[in-house]
C-alpha cells in the first residue's frame, strides 16, 4: 500500500515536470553565493577532519546533521500522516 502510494506520487511529480516548460536560468548571484557557502563548509570540514580522525569526524558531523534535521522532518511526517484520514493520527 505504502509502496503503491509512493510510486503514484513519484509518477505524478514526473508527469508535472514533463509538462512544465523549461525553467529560466539561475541568476549568477545565487550561483556565486551558493558556491561560496559550499567552499566555506568544505574548508571547515577539512579542518575538522584534520583535528579528528576521519571516521570520528564523519560520525560526529552525521549526528549533528541528524539532530538539527529531526524536528523539521518530524513535523513534516506528522503533517503528512494527519492529511491521510485512514491512519487516524490527530
């Protein structure tokens, strides 16, 4: 049942993107600022890996990302479950 719903959702999203016209080009300012952010983060991770062992650095960065991402993911999951009346989540 869940697999069928997910497959139908993916097919719907693909159909929407196939019908949509081509998207305009991304502004250069947005590309430059994103590139700067990625560069700063990769430098920080490089220094962090230098201080710690690579496996410990990977585990700690993964844990930090999981902690910060838990609440938004939890809220989105509950919102989706509330929208499906079969589950009865209030």
